[in-house]
């Protein structure tokens, strides 16, 4: 652990060089007063990149996604994300951090290519896709083709905004390339790999599982991208496209109790972590009624009954509620609480939906099998990290499954996927906008015309630092998306975009 700390202190300087004071892509430019970085081993960037990504991932999961998608509700008037009041500074923070992370991954890729290090290049590509997919899924059209490379002398500080269709085309190309580069037969410095300890087979599975996630993200654009055909190809060719095969393959960071390799929330008190955002009644009811064994792992009961706040309601009504459950700090916010970027159960839900849509042969019986196994995999994961050591018996699981049977309906799949995606970045919000599920009640005190945000707004400083390209993208938002730079305009892959007839 001392070795990790020493490397983080050293390599942290590199990240500052690449990313300091950065709030937009257009600020990644070359500083002639800084040294060249061609001699940096690309693997050195992996460690700090992973840690910085985990911090942001956890923060956005806790502060934003939970409020948007009704996992949590803030009980004070100072934070109104669940009422769809999101300041531009908060959205700019998401933009800035995903841009920083993607730029660092891009530099890792450059250094790896220069050293002919295929494994480092592949990891960099996988991580860049992870970060850039979240950026475009949050904002829509974003800079990509002209976003990177400025640190090596390309002085385009005002990159154009690529359409989301163009961004996804590039994401798929990079995932395909990474899949061909991973080589488990080549020695790799496992001490710098906090996620998979140098196991290239698992990195490759993560890459292709992420590919499945993003393919399914475009389920509403099947005709343009042949999504179903590609998902079927991956499904039928596990040797060519290996994906997660068990929870042992999960893209999960298992922190310990020794700094700096600790959970972002480890130093938070219970009041700082749990009190600001307590349980929402939406998910509490979804889990309580059928006896979901994950409920006491996700949340801590307050009083004799399970209760949660209603989302989007006036502060006065929220403060009148009592015995509200709160998020389980022992499970989620301890120094050694793990963080997942993606898990095995998500792959199973994707295959279940693909069968439901007729993209994979097997019919209802096979879809039911994947649905059941997905829920079991989720329960197994959460049970394995439960610090209370709660024993979840097969009988308990069977009883629960009988109360949430597979009904050959998309809503059934998505309701259970929503529960399984708890604490996985923005994934539940992305999936809600893609499918419209689960059915979420919109509170009377919400802003944004009572519309759950469909995207984030571009940072205010972009209107100044990249004015011409910002004007171009807002023109596109107006003419193509029938909206503007606001939280009501849909992103291209969303269900609402299809309903509007957006091409």
C-alpha cells in the first residue's frame, strides 16, 4: 500500500499537468513552459486515472443519479436535485470531470502507441469509451473528433461538437479495436492495475460487456446501427467477444482501509453521508412489497417500518415525514466499500432484453432464465459485500422470485434492472430515458415543466470560450431536436427523441 501511495503522489503530478484548472475540452492546450511527456510509461497513468474516476463515479452516483432516478431524496431546501433544480455549476462539474478523465485516457493511449504497448492501449481505449459514453449520454452532442491531442501541439482550443450518432460510431470503433489488442500472454505491471491486477482476460471482458451496454443504449436506433445483429454476434461468439461470465469478472474496485486506496466517502460521518439524502419511497415500495433481500443492504431502516420520502414534493411535506430509511453507510460509504463500474447482472439483463426483442433466439423460456439469473447474480454480489454478513438463503431468493416473475414485458425487465443498477453511476437515469421505465411519479414541486431531466445543459463558460461551435450545436438542438440547451430536450438515442421523430 505504501508503494501505491508513492506512485499516486508521483503520478498525481502528471494528472495535474494534463488536467488542472480544466472545465472544458477547449482548455486542453499545449503549455510551452511544461515539459514533454513522451518518456512517461503509460501504465503509470492507469493507477491515478482509476482512483480519480472512482471518486467522481461515487460522487455523481450519490449526489445526482440517486436524486434524479428516485433512489434518494434530499430532505433540505438547500439541495433540490430531486425537484429538477440543478445549477449549471453542477452540470459543468460533470462535463469537466468526464472531459478530464477522457483526456487522460487519450494521453495514456498515445503513450502506449509510442511504446507499442498493446495492452495499455487497449485499457486506455476501454476507459476512454467509458468516460466519453457517459459524457455524451449526459449532454448529447459533444466534442470528440477534435477534442483530444492538444497537449501534443495541436492548438485547436475550440473543438466542434460531434453529433451523438457520430460519437457512438467512434465509440464502437474503439471498442472493436481494443478487443483485438488485449493479449493475456504479454507481461503487464499488475501493481498499477487496481481494477483487475493485470488480468487482461478480465479487461477484455469488461471492454465487450461495455460494448453490450452501449449497443443496448441504441436499442431505439436499431435500424441505423443494426444493434440487434451486433448483440447477437457477440452472444454467439464468446471466444471472439468474451463478456462477463460471473461476478468474479465485475469491473469492481475493492478498496481497503489504508489511504489513499479508500472509498471516496470513507471520511464522511453518518450525518454527512446518509442524512443529506435519504431513501425514496419509490424504490422502497418496489423492494419492500416482494421481500427483496437487498433492501437492508441498500438502506438502513429507521423505526419499525420501511419508509421513504416522496420525490419532488415541497420541503414542508418532506419534513413532515418520519422514520425515513437512509442509505447504508456500512455497505456503501465505509473506507473499504467497493465501487462497480459495471457488473455481471447487467450483462444478463441485456441478453434478457435482447431475447425479448427477438434479437437473440431462444424465446420466452430463455429470456426468463436470463432474467432469473440476473436477479440472482445481483443478490449474490450484494450479499458478498454486505458487512453485516446477512445470510440470504436459497429459500428466501426463491420466495422473492415468485413475487417478481418474468412476464415477457419490457417493464418487468427494466424494473428489476433498475433495482440492480443501484449505485452504478448514471446508468439507471440513462436506462430510464431509453425505455421510460420504471414508472416514476413526478412530484408537484418539480421544476423543468415537471419533466424528469432528459439531458444536462452545456457549461456556461462554453458559450464564451467556444462560442462559434456552441452556436452551431444550439442551432442543431433547435432545428433537429426541436428544443434548446435545456433539460427538456432529448438526447438522440432516447425514447422521447423517437417519439418526436428525430432522425
